[in-house]
C-alpha cells in the first residue's frame, strides 16, 4: 500500500486541491448545522417571524451548495487522480514489457501481461478515486467538527475523544478477524466455487459419457456449501460491524443524555448549542465509518499493486546498439565469438563461436532445449549478449545502428504473427514507407500466395488476424515469405516448421528460401533432411554448446551423434 | 428490465429470506430515522420542560432505536446475503440446464475458454442483483412510506416534500443516470476492447514488430488507446460522482425545504415548534438511507448486461433431432457430401466430404494441420451439425437418432479431454459408474498406467498429469465405456511412440470386431489401417489403403515423403 500512497502523493496539485476542498466541505458541514439550528432556534425558542429567519435559510442554502459542490469536486479530483495515475502505470507497464528481453523470444505469459495491463491497473482505481480522498477528508473534517463541538460544549467533546478512538481500533480488529476467517475458509471456498467452472469445462466430456444430468445435483450441492462457508465468513464480518455501529450509537446516546441533562437539570446549555451538537455528532461518526469502508476498497488494490511491482522490479538487460549504419544490400560476414547467454537460473548458451560467410547457408540442429532458438534470437539482436561478441563485417554489433540492422534482417518463425489488418498491410509491414500494389503483388506471387489472395472476394483487402479471416498455418508461412520478398533482407533467420505443412506450402517454402538465399545469408533451425544436407555448414548444438560444426559430408563421416540421426532419416522408420 | 425477469424470478424463489431481508431492512431504516427523530424531539422537549421523566423516557427510546437499528441491520445483511447466495446456486443450476444440451456444439464451434470465463464472470456479477439492484429501491420505498405516514400526522407539507424527495432521489435521478450510462457505456467497452486487442498484438507479435521496426508506431498507437480508454473511464467516474452528488444535493435541498416550510408554519402558529427539530432530523435521517442508490445505475447496467449475455449464449435452441435409439450391435457410418462452415468464417472447414466407415473397419484421417480432420470427426460424432450433406448410420440419416443414443455407442477421445477435480477413480467412473476397482485398474493396465493408484488426486483440469498421461487416461476411460465405435482424435500425440504403438495394438487386438476412426498427424504405422482418408483445406484429397495410396504416388505419398524428411 505504501507504493500506491506514494504515487498518490506525487500528484501534488490534486492532493492540495483535496485538502482545500475537504476543509471547505468541513466548514460547509458546520455552517449547515449552524443555520439549521439558527432557524429552528429562531422560530421555536425566540419566536422570530419567518422574515427574520429568511437570511438563515439563504445561508443554509449556500452551505448546502458548498457542501455538495465540494463533495462533487473531491470526487472528481479523485477520479482525475486515478485516471492520470492509471495512465502512468499503463505506460510504465508497456515500457517494462518492451524492455523484457524474454518477450521477443517467448510468447508465454502474454495473456497474463495483458491482464496485468488491463485488470490489475483497473483494480487500483478505488485506491485513488475513493480511498485517498476519504483519507484526506478523514484527517481534516472530523477535527474541524470536533473543534466546533468543543466550542459549544467541552464535555461532549471529551466524550467523543474517549469513544471515537474505539472505532478505528475496532475497525482494525474487525478487518483482521474477517481476513483470518476468510483465509481459513479460502481453500474450501475456492473448491466450491471452482466446481461450477470445472463442470462447465468438462460438459462435452460429461455429455459424451451420458453424465450430463447427474451434474445438476453436484452444482446444487457445491453452491449450497459455498453459500454456507461464505456466510460463515460474512457472519463474523457483519457481527463486527454490528458492534462497530453499536459503539457509535452508544456514543451518540451518551452524548444525547449528557446534553439533555445539562439542558434540563443544570440548565447551563442553550438550545442552540444542544441542537447544534446533536446534528454534528452523527456526521462525525459517519465520517469515521466511511473511512472504514474506503479502507476496505483500498485493500483490494494491494494485490494488484504487488503484481505490478513484481513486473517493475524484474531484472532487465538491454541489447546494446550504436550508430554505425550498415550499407544497403551488402551481405555481411558474421563472426560469432565466444557467445554466452543465460537467464535467471537457466543456462542456455555457452561459448558459441562461429564464422558465417556472406551468402552461406547454415543449419542449426540439436534436441529441443539445446539452445537453437536462443542462438537465433541472439544473432537477431533480440536478446542481450552476456558475454562474447557478434562482429558484422568486423564491427561489433553493439556499434551498429539498431534500425539499420533490422532493415537487413528477416526472421521467419514457425508461427508468424498476423496483425489485425488487411493482407496487404500484413505483407507491407516488412518495409518502411508505402510499397506500391505492384511490389506487393510481386512479393505475394513469389511466396505463392497471390492466387489464393486473388480468389478471395476482397482480395488484398481481406482482413486477417484478430477479428479477421482465419488463415491456415501454411498460408501464414507464405505471408511471412511474402514479407521477406518485399523486404529483400541480407540476413534471413528461418525457423523451419516441425510439423508437416500442406504439400503446396512445403514446395513453396523450399523454392522461396532457395531464391531468397541468392541475395542473403540464411540461418535455419532445420528439421528437414534436405535443408540440412543442402547447408554449407551444420551447427550441432548440445546442451547450449556447439558439439560440432561442418558440412554434411564431414559430420556424416566423423561425428557419431550426427551419424546416429541419419539412418533414422533415410530408413523410413521414423520413430 | 425485461432482461432481468429470469433472475428476478430465481431471486423471488427464496421467499423467506428475501422477505425477512426486506422486513429487517425496513426496520433498520425506520429505526435509524426514529433515532434521529427522537433525538430532535428530546432536545426540543428538554429546552421547554424541567421534567426528568420525559428525558428518561426519550433517552430510553434513543437507546432502543439505536440498538434496534444496529440489530436489524445485522439481520438484514445476513438474510439478504443468504438469499443472494442461494439465488446464485439456483442461477447456476438453471443456466446449466439450458447450457447442457448446447455445450458440445457451442464449445467446438467457438473453441475458446473465453466463453466459459465470461459465463462464470457474468453469473458472479449477478450476485449484485438482489443486493444492489432489486432490493434497495424496495426497502427505501417502504422506509419512506413509513416515514411519510408518520409525518402526515404533524405536517402534511413535510410529508409531501418527502414524497417528492423520494421520487427524485430514488426514481428520477437513478433512472436518468442509468439511461445516460447505457447510452455511453459501449464507448468505454469499445475503448477497452481496442486497448486490450492492441496490447495483445504488441505482446504476441513483439518479435515481428521489432524486426520490422514497427515497435515505435505500435507503442504510439497503444499509448493513444491508453489515453482514449482512460478518458472514457474518467468520464464514467465523473458521471458516477455527478450522480452521487446530485442525489446528495437534492436530499439536502428537500431537508431545507422541510425546514423552511416548518419554520413558516411555526412562525404562523400552525405547527407546534416542539416538532420542528424532529421533522428536520427525520428528513436528514431518512435521506441517509439513500446512499446505496448512488451505485444503483452502474449495478443495474452491469446486471442487465450480464443477464443479456448469459441469455444470448443459451438462447440458441437445441438442434431438433429425432429421438430414435440406435439399433443394437455394430455400426457402419458414412458421410455424403458433408460440409461445415464455422461461424464468422467464409471458407468451409469441411467441403463436400463423402466417406464410408464400414462396421469393424479401421480408418485413419490424416492431413496437414488445419485441414479439417477434427471437424470431420466432430460432425461424424454428431457434436457439430452438418451444414449440408448428411451422416448415415447403418444407411439411415443420423438426424433421426438422438445425440444420447449416438454418444452411448461411441468411445471418444478428444484432443482436449477434461478431467475433474477428484480422484482417478471418480474420473474413470464417469465412463461406467458401476465398474468395480478391479475393472478400473485393468483399464489403467491396458494403457500402461498400472502404477497409478485409483486414490490418486486429480487436480483442476488434471494439471498434475502430463499431456501423455492425460491422453492415456482418456483412452482408459474410453475402454471402460464399452461402446461399439472408437473415435479418437490424435489420442497418443504426446505419448512416446513405443507406448503409443503398444496401446494401438492392444486396442485392435482386444476389439477386432469394432470400428475405429483415428485422426492422426503422424503418418507412421498406418499400414495396419484398412483405410486412410487424406484431407486438405477441408476437401477429401484421397482415400484408400496404405499400399494403394503409396502406389498411386499422390497426395499421401507426398506427405509421407515430407515426413521422412522431417526430424522433430
């Protein structure tokens, strides 16, 4: 909660506005009571005429307007403050996601991150829009009210001073007890409330097994158990708030009695003072209780804030870049020297050295988890290098300009991402600026997707991606190829699909990569024997290290693990 | 409001709890008004008289009302929450009853966990219906009526003003703001949807964005959307503050009017000044009960939307099918010109597929991913309806048979098989509730899971088992079901190949008479099948035995060649 509070108090102008408005509101509350009492006192005790009390009524109207107006402004300020802090949090989260080196290499947890950005941030709303304004009011207004009460009758003030502290103390005890009770029942509650979801999820299975009907009873039963456990928790919460309410009622009662006694028996209190006190005292206790419920709202924000802090406090390493521009269209020599990368406890790649000549074809092979994808991401400049170097035509990559590097690079992954938009936009994402329709047609033709696109009613304007037409895995691959044809990169990283695609895509994939490789270096995480065979060099990774490098003939002759792979490949008995 | 009728009906089924909650709610409200009224009266009376007895009587009243109000409030909360949770249970059951007939089709049509998350969320959010939508206006109405009746005795003007105040604060203002909220609500939702979609793209497509140097543009887009969403939320928040302040202001103005009229009539001698303070205090007190109404518009809108969404999910009428039972004994299944199109897609997932699966035959359905293999299986097993063409069971149109009777004869293993929280035993018994432990253990033995105890805990969605283990458990469940026709959708894709082959062999040996239809993306071991069906893009490319297909060097041969090239 401390972090959230700090965020709130950084909003200095909002906080000062809240302070001023709270003071005004407190004054208006006192004013309202004064005028109420003056009117009643006037006509009832002093037998004034209606004309005589009219100014008080006007004063009362003013006090009411100020009270409501400041209440409105306080609420608005809270909403404004919440909005600007939420915006700040969201921007920070986006920034933080962007700097997460793993984001580019894995797609996992993306769903969680979206929910962090949307839901967790929204959950902090109550803290800023409700709790903070209430907190400030609770610091200011009760003290003002208390001072007003003291000015009229110091004994009442004393009674309040003695009884009021019970409220926050009790509030704390209540909160703690309820939380304990809830924690105690947590497992049970989760299980009961999970049953419904469990059954809904398994409904197909249940129906196929002819068990649909029986589940009604189970839902009923678990709902009933859920209700009873929840009521147990709630009962203790309600019981505590009953006590709380009773304390404030009791205090009001004591005060009423005291005021009454002094009014009747000792006759040392005016009607004005007595009535004034009786109006202000309930207000005073309501303020305290409101704070209690706002505190409850605030607690809901805490876990959301913790999740965000976890994200913010993640260790970040950045890929380093410089400002040397790479010449356009020149295929560079790549020299990888003693490259290492690890993340957290995981050790992913160690001491990889490799010289990649321009226009060469490299196949990276190895078991899953051997570090193939990590190597690709390091070469691509998507992951920061821990140790070692990648030289591009002799220049360390960290001295190269980021944009000019990516301009030379295409990465065709196993599941290329299609953005929400038209097919044309998805192909054109490969280049900056606005490629002509002819260029896009050309690229699509080379990638073997032109005919299919033309056969669609809306052609290149067909919407794909989220909320658009679904494309098959093979078609997505071809869109990615079209992107590469349009971009004309000098370095291509290609993650060959592990599962068989449709025959047409398979054929196109081979042809296209061959054609692209005429003007580029191609590094492939290879799963197909022909790709491996056709490579100039094969890099065999084992457990994050290079176990062997060389052309097919060399490895086939000398390297046992590679030899072991081969009969499997040619013999036809796949598994 | 009509959208909420169903929920209202379910709520009112809990007559006792709901009426008790209302009674105590009204008592609590009236007691709190009475408390303030008596304190107003006490002071006025005390100012005039020196009698201690009056003071003591009223003082006692004060205590009584205070205690009464607090205790009633406690009971009110207890009963209203109990009613709410009972209602939620009823809602779940009633929703389940409507969803159950539709579920298999819905789930495979929309293939998303989103649907379920939405259902659960909507059902939960309806718990506010009684507590914050239905119940506050009713209780307030009764509290106001009671209060107004009491004040009529002292001052008709006060009574009229209170009635006006009620109409304004409990009816007019909430209705007005609910209406406004409804009008602009879609904008907040739309901006939220847009932001969340862009954020998902940013995260899922991060690598492509980065390599294509589009990251800055996307970031700008997201930050614009953050602004947009934020503005909408800000407006929404302000609207709520506005509605709240408006209500509070009207309440205070009404109290002012009561004071003014009271003062006027007191000055004119038509009202005993003794009651003036009391009437003012009554007004202040009764409007304090109005607080829950401030949140009414948003809760009303939320409940309404949740109810509409839930209804829209189960609104589809279950498919009208015949109710005949399948004939006893083995089945032969065929399809004629079968097509299927998923909702919101133009391209058919199945396009004019005609196949024959004779009784006792073993058929494999193969093809690249997305070629329609699982869809074909789903239509054959009557989970999805054919868009056109038909499925024939023993030469009769399958439309005349009930789903239950078709499913009863099938042993199904889907790609996603659900396991319920409980034990292994409870999960296996779904297939056969009468099976004894020996039979269950034997089934486990058949899938090489004999080492598992039946007592083993199964966690949510079976997450304590590996993918391969879950597939084998699903097969064990299918074994226990004792149907005639096996429909298996990539049943051993996560099982190591030796065990996979072993399980297949056992199944084929144990049930030589039965029909097998197996979807597979793995082309090995298909020599044993009687028939291989090859799909691409929803179309039937080829069918025939392994040898036939290899000889004809067509599509299957091509796929096979690629597979030999691929090393996983």
